[in-house]
């Protein structure tokens, strides 16, 4: 979703609440200052803090964050 919002100039109805951020990101993408890449849901590190995880997902995301589960 964020990649399409950054590339499409006509997404106003979806970005009203993030107008300034979307404008800045879109301008940065067009100026080739940043490049947005797709990241699948199961690799989203932010999900660790916002969604329930299976034990396997939990351990995987902990390893990505360089955090060790206490014994």
C-alpha cells in the first residue's frame, strides 16, 4: 500500500490522515533519494510489537532484532 501511495499522485482519499508524510515520501521517491521495497508480512519487524505471533514467528523476529529470549 505505501509503495502505491508513494508512486501514485491521485491517492488523496486514502492519505488524508498522512498528507504531509505521504507528500514528503512521494517527493523523495521521485527525486530518487529513497527507494521503496516490498517486504512480505511475515518479515515485517514492526508486526512483532503490534500483532500476535506464533512461537516460531516470535523466535524468528527476536533473532532479527538481535534479542535473546531469557532461559
